[in-house]
C-alpha cells in the first residue's frame, strides 16, 4: 500500500482481519496479498524453523502498532 508519495506506508497490525493478533493480516495488507498466503507462510515457518519464527512473531506483536 503506497502513501501519497509513492512509498510504502507503515506496517500496522490489522485487527479487523486478525486471527490471533493481526500481524499476518497487517503484513498481507502491506504487501497487497490475501492474508491466507501470509498465514500459510507463517505456519510453514513454524513447522520448519520454529526457533526463528516464533520469537519473530512475538516481537512483531509487541513492536508493530495496532491499526
């Protein structure tokens, strides 16, 4: 999603389309894809690299502001 200057806007947690905390929905909104794709990638990441994805998700929940 671009702002008026053509640059990507800020990342926010999308609580309207959230399943858990809105991180995946916010990322999906930011890159203009369906949240299902981002959630699928997150699940795959948890299966194959949980020691990286779970702390990253937890940090995103804390650091990324609500929309």
